[in-house]
């Protein structure tokens, strides 16, 4: 199996149009269903980081939590962190590191609450549609999908 999800994944249209349905390629919706089911039943870590982490951005917070707790975060959590970081561009606090603006524990709790919402309530169809429009989605989901396929 390729280490890149894009290398062995086909959309529903590709598998139907070329007659390869069920021949080793996985439809994007099928993979999204497996991914969402896997994420839904992954327990949110109860461990909390005990030391102050100097995070420059929300993406840094997400990466620190992934590293510290040994769990990949939901694709939508990563996307939201990226949006939050983008929203800071042009603000008066743009140059300030995140840990100078918000308490680390509040940032961590926020990520875990959002993560729980994404794990429990995301529609696989919606997820597949987002993946179709994101050429780099496999950066976030390869790790989880390879475990379940």
C-alpha cells in the first residue's frame, strides 16, 4: 500500500466510470465513512499537558497535543486551527505568539472540545466533499486511514 492516500484512492466517479469499483480502489465516501467511524470511537484523551507549551499558533497547539497524547486529531480540527490562525492576519495581535494571548490550558481545552464535536457529529459525505476540494487532505488523514484500511 502506498504511503500516500492519493496514490491508491479513487473518487466514486472514477471507480464507476472506469469499471474499477471494488477492484482495490476505495471510494472517497467509503474511506470517509471508515475514517469518521474510526475517529468517532477514539476516546478523547483524559491526560492534559502539565507544562506550559509555548505555541505560536493554533496549528502549533494541535501538533503539540498530537505529539503529547499520541493521537491524531480530526481533519476538521486541523482545518479549523488553520482558519483561526488565518483570522489573526492583520489583527493587532498578529505578531504575538498564541501563548501570550490565551492561557495554555484554555487553548488545550478548546481544541479537545472542538475535537469531540468533530469526532461525534461529522457527516462522512460532508467530509468526502471537503476532501475533494483539498489537494492536501491526505497530509492529515493518511495516518488514521492506513490504520483502518
